[in-house]
């Protein structure tokens, strides 16, 4: 044998050695001439414990169709070599759905030969030479021309379902907003941008992608009592502005149920309504929403949480409007129609959490009815409702808070809340001025902790001996302080910190009771507290069974 033959034998031997070490064997064959005796001998020589994939090339010359078979433990792959090309502007190896592709190629006829994973919501359709894909699927397409054909396996990977949190329906214009509003208010499934939206847009997400200026004519809000919005509306950091509402009991949304409203600013509303953003909240979340501009409204961000629905959560939101509550019992608010709150006016029976919210505007409960409440963050709970007190934390108020000039012993006004809320980690810097029960943080008797008041607190009526003015709150107060002046011009008491019990508190504000008693810290039990504010009043009293540091309580009689 020649030297070349010896080298070839060595090479062949080494090849078989490497084949014996392989994890898988790829055996390439020419389909145009069929399996030769040499092909069969080679295949028979492969180690039995190693899987083999036989790839048949040029099948278009053998009459065999492109396919994938498994024969006697061997995978058979049949490939075509017909020189068909695709247009440069797309690929058939993968697509991102939903997509529509015009299949090109002069004189080509396209057909679909197989589909895997497609269903009613995950589909691919081929009409003439146009392929439309929605959702995830695998499609086999065949191109034919002049008796020749070529097949491509197309994998379609979906973008998130349109209307989901990761791919919300866009709203970028007033026509879009109108279509969205009309669809929700219809109470039935509706068409939006050629898609069918579930009734009330339940579990469907929308994203506002531009600022929208509203019509100056009367605007009907989204959501009715029978057909509340049940989806997610993401303002995308944009605003809606400059419209007139069609009804007093209104907001940009009128009724929602277990919905989410977020990242939206409501600006320059043109007429008096109950709230800028939302009239009635039946469970759900409001997050990062704001009322700004010169809004001619009679309420803050949200008017009420309802008696039905789940827990209500209000986060990271603010009000910059100064407003007075509206007198109109005909809208169903009845004796509490004078209530007002910068973030929320009235809480219903369901649990309410307000966290990291801020009020910058002056809030006035202008008309006094039997149970009106007024606060920088929240007014109070609805009349004749039961449930846990709302929970307010990490909130601030810098606006002046006041209620009506008429005497009303049941009214409550506070820098953070009128009543019916536990308060923690909050502070007030605005002045609080009113009648009934008046507090720098709360006008109610619920607990307050880790909070402080810097604003002046003034009870302005000359009546009602049973109601007091307190630097912090009328209930139990702990780990808090007051630095504002507390004045009671009526028959009740002026109290530096708490109406009931004070623990680990101090007062540095002056306390003045024109016709009754001035208390430096609390009327009730006092533990580990001190006061350095000046006291003046008809009577001066330290408080009951407490341990105020009396050396630090200067007293000045009138």
C-alpha cells in the first residue's frame, strides 16, 4: 500500500476512536442517490449504545417530503435544498407575537402544514400570503414554486397578553378615553381598538400614554353604581385636566370596585364636585395619584369608601387644592354633607389604610350638619357605619384645616383626621380652627402614636362645655408632642397633648382656656411626660394621677 493509503487508514482509525467517545452521532446522507452499501456498512458499524441522527439532504430530488421520523431508535431528519429565499424584512425562524407578516417571494404559494400549541386565545392564521400570529405556537409553513417546495418551522414567542399588567391597552387621546368610559359604563363586553374587553373591564389594564385635555362641556365620569370599573388604570405619570363634571357626586372616576388607579394627576377641574379623582371606592388601591391646579371642586382626592367591596388602600398620593365642602343633602350624603378631607372625605365599613399621603391645600367643612368631620388627610367615618377605625400612617398636612362657623357639638376637626382613625408617624404644620372636638392631629378619640403637631389649634365657639381643643388628639396619645398654641374660646378645656391618656409625650406650646381649664399634657392619665408651654385659663390643672414634671410646668392665670 502507498504511504497515502497508510495515512488514510490511520485517520479513519482515529475517527472511529472519536466516534466511540461521542454522546450522539450525526450521520449525513444524500437522499438523491438513496442509502448506498457504504452508508449501510457505516451505520452498522456505529456503537450500539450511542444514539444516531440520520440527516437526509436533497430530499426534494427524491420525492420525500420534509419531515422528522423515528425508525428503530434512530431519528430521521429530511431536509430540502430548493433555493427559495425570503424577503429581508422578516425571519421565519422566530416571531414576537402578536404580529402580522406578509410572506414574500415572487410566484411563491404559501400553505400551512402543521400547527402546535395554538388555541382560541393563542392562534396563527394564514390567509393568502399573510400570516397573523397571536400568542405562542409552532407553525410549519411551506413555500412552493414551479414544482419545488421548501418548509420552514416557525416558532412564535408571545409578548404578554394585550390588556395584561405587562402589556396594557394604551389610552393617548380624548377619543380613546371616551371609548374606554362608554365601554365601562355600558356594563357589557365592549370593543376597544378592535379587541373585545370584558364587562366593566374586569382584570383588564389600561395605560395613559399622554396628557389629555378634557372638553369644557359637561363630562360624564367612568363607572356607575351598577357598572363600576373593575380593572387597572395607570396614568403613566400623565394628567387629565380642564373639564366640567356632569354631576356633583362625581370625580374623574365615579364608581370603582376592587380596581387599581395609579400614577395619575387630575388638574384644573372646572366645576364643584365631591372629589377630583374618585367619588366612591368599593375596595381596591389608589397609588401615586394627585389633585393639582386651580380646581373649582368641593372635595379632595377621593370622596368615600363604600359599604361593599374589599379593603381600601390609598398610597403615595396628594392633594394641592384648597376647597370647601358642599351643602347638598340631595346627593345622598345627608347630615354629613359638610364633611371634608384632603385625601379621603368619608370612610365606609370596610378596612381603610392611608399611607405616605400629603395634603397641601386648605380644607374647610363649610356647612355644618349633625356629624360633619374635617381633616387634612381624612374627614372621618360615615354616619351610622360600623367597622375598624381607618389606619393612617406616615402622612403629613400643611394646609389650614377648619370647619363651619355655626355651633355644632358633634363636629370633629383635626390636622390629619377629623375622627375614626388610628394615626402613627404623622405630622401637621397647618393651623386647625373650628368647633366641636378640635385636635392638632385628630379631633377624635382613637389612638395616636409617634406623631407631632406644629400648627395652632383653636376652638372658636363660646358654647359646648363637653368638647375640647387638644394639641395632638382627644384620645390616647403616646410618643408624640405638640408645639403649637392651643386655645379654647368656649366652655370646654384647652389641653396640651391628649384628651385621655398621654405616655412619653411633651408639650412646648402655650395652652389657653378662656372659660374653663387649661391642662399642660392631658385630662386623663399621664406617664413620663413634661410641658414647658405657658398655661392660662380660668383653672389650671396638671391632670389626673399622672407624673408630670411640675417643675417644668409654668402656670399663668388670666
